[in-house]
C-alpha cells in the first residue's frame, strides 16, 4: 500500500488536480448564474492575471512549465464557463428525473440522472430497446458523475448549477491528460525543456478542452488510457508491483468507462511478454505480478459487456447506429478517404450535410479544432483566420508524425518505442476501420483518436530538447488556438 501511495503522489500530480478542481468548482458555482457579459469579464481577468504571472516568470528566467500548466488549466476553465453543458451533440440528451415518455434516459445525461434517482446501475433495462440504448456504455464515468451530482445537490445547490458543475469533472480529466503527457516525457528520461514543450504542444489543444467541457465519457477514457501508458513505461523501468497494479487500475477503469481503452491490451501484452522472456531468472516475480494484474483489471473491465451479453444476448462490440440522414456509404472509398473535393474543402465547420462532411481527413481536422461547432459565419475575417488555423493544425500533425518517427529512430527507446508506435498505429487503424464499418459523418471525429495528441506532444518534446524551432512552432500554434477561440467566446 505504501508503494501505491508513493506512485500516486509522485511529482504532486494528484495534489495539483485537487487544488485545480476546487478552484474550478468554486468558479463554476459562482459564474453559472451570471450573465454572459459578466462571465466574459471573469475570463478576461483570469487571462490578464495569467499573462502577468507568465511574463514575470519569463523575466526572472525561470522554468515556464508551471505557468504553461496553469495556462492550460485556465483555458479549459474558460471552455466550461463559456460553453453550456448542452453545447455538444455527442449523445448527451437531457438531464431529467422524469423517465416517462420522451424524457427516457437515452443519453449520457439521462444515464447520470437514472443513477442519481435510482441509486443503482441499470441492470434490468435492455440497451437494444429504443430509449435505453445508452446503457450499453460501461457505467463507471456515469457513477462518478452521479455521486458528484448528489454531492452538489446535498450542498443545497440549484439543479441547474449542479448540472453545470459536472463539467468540473470532465475539465479535471482533460487537465489530467496534460499532466500525463508531461509525466510520459519525464518517464522516458527527457529533461525540463522537453517537458515544457510537451505541455505547450498538448495543453492548448482545442480538442482536449472541448472534450473537457463535454459531459460524455470520452475524456475520462482518454485520461485512463494515457496514464496507463505512463505506468507501462514506468513498470518497464522499475518492475515494481505497485506500478503494474496501477497499469491494471487504469486499464480496468478505462474499459469500465469505454471499451475503446482495450486497444491498449495487445501493446501491453507485447511489453509483458518481452520483459518476461528477457528476464526468466525472475520468473516467479513476474508470474505473481501478472496474476495480480489480471485479478485486478479483468473483472472491472469485462463485467458490464459480459453481463449484457448473457442477459440480453448483446454482442460485445455493440454500436448504436445514428440517423441514416448522415450515412455516407453512397460515396466511394476514394471520395471518403482520398483528396477532399471542393465542397469538403470549403466546409470549415461541421454541417451534417453529406456532400460537405463525407471526407475522412477534413472531418478529422475540423473536429480536432472545432468539434461540431460553427464558430464564425462563412466569408468573415475570422472564418478565414479559423481556416488558417485548420491549415496550421494539419501542418502540426504532419510535423508531429515526422518528429515521432525521428524519435523512434534516434531516441534509443527500444521496447518502449515499439510500445508507443504500436499504440498509435492501432489507434489510427481502428479509427479508419470504424469509419469504413460505420460510414456515418459522426464516425469521423477526432474524439476517437484524442490520445494521439500525447504522442504528438512526445515527438515535439523529443525534438525540442535541442531544436528551439519545435518549441516555437508549438507556441505559435497554441497562440493561434487561444486567439481564435478567444474571439469566438468574447466576440
């Protein structure tokens, strides 16, 4: 237990999350009843104060990593203050304690409301029945949000405020992803400059903060996946029981949130197998650790899908199909995966129109920056600025790919390089295959590959140790993201 405690408290990440979470909770509670103009003032004041503190750190020639972490957190806080809890289209539905008629719990908010009202998981409801299909999702995230909702209500908060405060949980998950990217760089033996570049490349990504304001289970799964990667790298170095137990916890919890986290399993299995066969003289220690890993991770990970398979004959990989109005199977594979056509190129923001949103690459880029929001009217100055940012995002990702490959070749990462490359490749392959198997506009969304942002940050961090141009490029892109979204929020 002492070993696990030391692992959890190393580098003060949990303490940082707790302090940041309390501050965000207070801000959300106080700002939710305010008018839009008043919330704008709060956000502007926070930005000015942060700029002053960052400038002071720069003038004193101190490490800017803490300031950048603070800036990343404040950017995420601005997102949850400015975006209403229903801003997203990603299966949220509505929060209602009345489950009759149209108010059935068919959505993530309905799932949370069901748990709040009934105090138990939905074991008797068949997810194949219209109105209950959201229940195919494992319940861990929704249980956490239900407990958080009950705490807010118990403290006497209005239900509207308590619902908005649920965004604090997702914000903390997003900030925890930034801390995971920094921890990953550190575990791979890179120095302070690399950690700073990683935070810069990861911490100001709009996709991260959009997910941090969205009340579904995506960002919680990403958090578990990234920390699982960190603990795999750490266990490979230490071979400690505490570290492999943390792999089990993060993997099991990730799959108890969303089954996509299972994409890590073959990558972890390779690491375990290689390290085992390279160190057979300590066979007993490995067998004990692997047994503990399986005992801790497997029940948590599989209990929900296995229960539904037995109780309702549901397939393990059940996917709820969206409306046929966004089915793009009528377009050829080249139109979907090839060079975007004119209508796709002109479509900067999500429209739901098939002739605009059918191309895999454009959808990935636009949802990586703006998700399914339309920030500016077409033809305006800011529309062109946002389009320039989209081009910059494409360049950022291509450069990250090149830098990541360069790191694998020159970084002497060995097995860990293979592990990280395999996870990235499996993630991207699964994403592309998902769009083929389920050819709907919503299937091509950056949220399905959000963990690659940490791998991109890793590539920039490794190169940024000796090349300041990489750090400058990450800084320019971060400023562009903050600028475009700042104008949208305050305009």
